[in-house]
C-alpha cells in the first residue's frame, strides 16, 4: 500500500531501499505525532523556552524528511520539464504535479515553498497508508472468520465475465456484494473512531446541549455506526470518512483501493484461519485503531480447490 502511495505521490516507481527510507522517516514522524502536539499549545516563543529538546527533535525529524522527500520532488519537476508536451500523457499525473502547478491566489499567486511541499507530501503518504491498510486487514480478518461471507463474495466474483488475469477497476462496480462487505468493514472497524477535531464557529444548541463558540467537537464515528437506535437510514448514519466540507478528500480513492485489493485477494486465494486460531477481533489504539493480534491466515490458491 505504501509503495502504491509513493508512486501516486511522486509518479516514480522507486526501488525497495528507497521505499524503506521514506517509510522510516514517515513512521518516525507519525509515531512522534502525539509527542509534538504539545508544541502547538503555547505561543511559539514561550514554547521554545519550555520545550527546547522537543523542538530540537522536531526540527531534526523535519530535516530528515526533507532530505528524503525533496530529491523526489525535484526529480519529478525535472522529468516534467524535460518531457515535451505530447509525451507528457505517457508520464501520467501524480500528486506532486498538482502541487507544482498550484498558485496561491490569496498570497499574490505565489508557489509552494519546499517546507510546504514536504508537509503536503508527508500528509498524503501518512493519511493514505495506515487508514486503508488497517481497514484492509480488518476486512480480511472478518472474511477469514466468516467463511460463509467469503464464499458468497467468491461466488459473486466468479460471475464476472472477463479475460483479464486480475479484476480491473471497471469491473468492480459490477460487484454490489463486494461493496457491501467493504462498507460493513468500515462501519464495524473505522480506522479512526473519531473524525479530526472540529471547532464550532458560532454558539449552537444541539439536542438540548449548549456548545459554545470555538469549542472543540469530536464526532464519534465508530459509536454512531454501532448504535442500532440511530440506524433508520444507514447510509446517512455511517460516516467512516467524516461528512461535510472537511470530510476525507480521498473517499473515492480509498473505496477503490479497498474494493480492488479485497476482490483480487479473494479471486486468487482461499483465506482460512490457522489451525486452532479463532481470529481475535480485539482492538488496539495506534495511529489508527488496529487489530490487537494482527491477522495470520492460511492462504491457498483457488485453482487447488476448483
Ligand atoms: C479507509 C480509508 C480512509 C478512511 C476511513 C479515512 C477517513 C478520514 C476521516 C474520518 C477524516 C477526517 C474527516 C473530518 O475531520 O471530518 C479524513 C481526513 C483526511 N483524509 Fe482520509 N481516510 C481514508 C483514506 C485516505 C487516503 C487514501 C488519503 C490520501 C491519499 C486520505 C487523506 C486524507 C486527508 C488529507 C484528510 C484531511 C482533510 C482535511 O483536513 O480537510 N485519507 N480521512
């Protein structure tokens, strides 16, 4: 999943060593997330006096990130410059291309700085990897645990009339049961149990509760999805990607990735539990809500059983 996101970000298929390097700086940044949050609490000048060591570590991490990400951004920039217009189609479009073309209208049309590039690419890689891979694991774990659902899904996949070795994007929309499986996975195990903290812009009264202006509100998406009392309209109550203006901008991409991987995993292999393993669905809080005991499955090619 991470390699795919790196490709989508920089438009380049980088080797395994480079992937590990990018992954390592990104992971350090992600793991430091809660440690550095405190740096936002006080005005910068005061915070620097109280948290000198934390600031030093933070800048070291940012500099390590820059050393790894900036050369990839520059390399893409050079590649686009060198490629004449008619050949640019073959290059495809990556996330960095859209950032390179960006002009900020409120700031005199200026371009992004290196620092901003690093932040945005870092956000793309981190928000896009753990979320989707966490849910992929939860969905596969449920398919291992509930063999009858896996069989029904495989039966649906077999109705596809296609010569392609793998299930292609255009065929995914012909699989409504697959979509239902993915949505149910997201309802039961949203990678984040809350949306990002939001602030109330004006005083409101909601369900008898007064919410003052600028109060921070955390919407509990997991609890909402699990509550049968508010499930008159499931499609409205299920919001694993948040809702409204700040909802996940990659909702369509994440659904595509989940549908694509689950469909192809199930088409090619039968997934069963290891002997004696009941598949534990307990949760553990990391950057996302992950499986406390990660999935270990026995995977066998479908041809063997057909
Ligand atoms: C199963 C996969 C995913 C889930 C469940 C998910 C869920 C969410 C949620 C709940 C939010 C907060 C929305 C809010 O505060 O109202 C969010 C924000 C965001 N997501 Fe995702 N996400 C997923 C995949 C991705 C991917 C693949 C990317 C990028 C490639 C991505 C990029 C972002 C970004 C940049 C934001 C912040 C948006 C903003 O602040 O306006 N997400 N996501």
